[in-house]
C-alpha cells in the first residue's frame, strides 16, 4: 500500500505520481503496452499478487489510463487496454527504460530494443523539445512559474521563490 498521498500538492508531477507513483504501476503499463492484456497474464509475468494487481488496475482505471472490456461472460473476465492518456504515458516509460539501459543495465544486458516504425531504425527513446525537436537535458531547460503555480508545503515549484 502507498504510504504517502500527493493529492493535496499543487504540482502536476505530484498529481501524476498520485496515479502512477508506485513500483508496480509502470510495469503494469509496460506489460499492457507489450500486449499482455489479461489479468492472469499480468500476474504471471510480473509475479504480483492478485489483490495488489486488482488495486493497481483499479487506480489506473480511475485515473483514466486503463480501460477494461469483458471478453468472457461466465465467469466474467476482462481484457485491459491503454486509453489515450495511457498511450501518451508510454514514451515517458520508454525514456525511463532508456535511462535504465544506460545507468542500471541488468547483468545480461539491455532486455528490450525499440524500433521506430516510421524510419525502421533501432532507437534510444529521448525526451525532446515540442518546439524544435532537440533532445532535452536538465541544463537546457529553465523552469518558470506557470499560471497555476503557487508556493505551499511540498509544492514550492521554483527554488528561488522560497
């Protein structure tokens, strides 16, 4: 179970973590992206308890990232799929996987490679500027307050404001 809630924090990252911020959730989303869409498939692949998976899928459905559709009536069984919001999260998980390939590579090496279907080339997912397309690094981005920004406990968005 989650020990901390970020629901009261006035921060888009904190609100995102409220939906996806536990260890299992990115792995559930990854497996759905990779085509494992049945409850038992997810349990088997992840080694997650059924109760915990039920909880995670419920959080993802409530957060609008996952939808479920009955594929069997008696007993009722469901297939799970990524919604538009869930699919939009996949490039972020791909970039996190690329970070893991560089900084936390499993002993046997990179477990997955990604091919960009548009050009057919193996790619290393990155985060890029929405305006010019250049890859973003921490040194290349300057955070500034947005229209919804404010300073409150756990939500100081700009350190210089403190």
